[in-house]
């Protein structure tokens, strides 16, 4: 049996570890129990967003000292997913997941979490079937790690994936290989899309035979209803976090998910809250959401200009818009909204998951 704790911590900047440090000092979090940290940083969320790497590095150095190991070893045992971009009302924060053994007997299903890692990818593998296949394997490993028995019990899968730089493209060409694109920003979409399809294949949301190199970022009928993928310059492999419900967990938390059909689909968020059957005093720990500018240029029949703005990338527009919608329903701006939803929910929409803790619930430790 396991019990999972989830704590959201506001941050003062990408390298701020003071909130986490304080909770550790207060013995509310044990460093050895931390399995994953997801964060929103105030960078631009694009290729040159180094706030993600800075935040990960600061956390790895800090926790390395606490665990008496190297930052590199910390990154092998803890799944770090930093998502850049806190446009609009979004507030920078960390969500820390810890997991410990519990002596409680199995009961009703509760929140469980598992993590997995792929191998490092070659530049020519990003955005292609190799990334799909390796991501699927990592999802399988993460489900086993978290004791999550069935795809039906999976409510959110967060993936951090690499992107192409000009140096990586040049390396591939020097070896006689070609990459899926030479555009570094475009490579983020390909990496996100291939990773999301890997999730969908492993969870049996779509048939494996339907996914090929030719369908990635082309066949938008193929998508996952629980995948959230975020590309960054700070890694060469995929980091996978699977959140679900398990009878092997005595966690006080519950998780539910839904799918936003477009950027203003507040009803989808409300339905997730209804599924959680929240009562007065229950605590919403965080909401995890994907956002994108609808690729057809329309939102409910009206034209949007997010894809035509040469000054601000469309992912930044989408995060700001969806972040405001989510915050208005949740009542809190410290929500995790990630831009770029290729094959993550229907075109223009995206998955949404909410973790809540019932009032008066006790830890299962």
C-alpha cells in the first residue's frame, strides 16, 4: 500500500526553493518520499525558455543536499516537469508529489502516482514513431510503479519531452540523418504530439496501427483524453508522470478528469468538479490543463487571431486565455496550464484534471 501527498507551493521566481525548504523543515514533506515535482515558471514557454532548466537545477541541487547525493542522481529518482509561461492571471508555483508506504488495508480507490523515463532520443527520432513507442513503454512502467491497474483508472499523464535545437539538427545532418523539421519552435509541437500519441496507444485510446510518422501533426482525429505533454530544452528523454486511482493507495486525495472542447469550455471544468462530488470544506489542490489555439482559426464560429500574431506565440495566447477560464471556475490562479495541445484532446481543446482533498481526511501513513 502507498499513500500520496500533494502540496502546491507558490514561488517567488524560477529558482525559489524557500517554500519547499520550509515544508521540509516543518517535516510536512520528507525529501526521500518526493517522487515528482511539477512547476509553472514565468518564462516564455518557447525554445529559449531557460527558466525551466534553472528551476529544475535549483531543485535538484537543493534536494541533492538533503538526500546526500548528486543533482544528476536526484533527476533520476524524481520526475521534474517544469512548464514555462505564466501569462495573464497564471501564478508561478510548484506542485510536489510525495509517496510513502502505508499499513492501511485496501479500501476504495484513491489517488496514486507513478513515474517512468524513456531513454535519450536521437535528434532524428523526435516527433516520430520511435518517440511514440518509447513513451508508451514509459507509461506502462509508470502505471506499474504507481500500482494503477487499468487504463480506466488513469486520469492524467504528464510528459516532459525534448525539442530540437540548431545544434541537434546539424548533428543529425552530419550523420546523414534528417530531422522531422529544421524549425526549432515547430519541433516542440512534433515532440509533444508524438509523446501524446504514445500515451494514447498505451492506454488503448487509439489503435496502434493508426499511428504512423505520416499521422503525427496531421490526423487530428487521433488524440488522448488524459495526456499533457510539454517540450523543453533541458532534457534529451521523456519524463512521464501517471496520475490515477488505485485500491493500493490509502491517499486522502481523489482525482477526476474531463476534456475541454475549446478554449472557453468552462462547463467541462465544472463537470470534473461535479464528478469529484465536492462538499463544503473540501480542498481543491490543483487543476492540470492543456491549452492551444484552435488550428482552424475559430472559437465557436468566431475568428481568433492567435495563430496570426507575429509578436507573441500562439501557445502564450492560449495559456493566458484558458488560464483565466480555469481560474474563474476553480477560484484560484495557481493552476497548471500548459500550452501546445497537439493530439491532446480535440483540436482547440484539451484534457483537464483536478485533484481534491476531502475535508477532515487524514493521511494514510
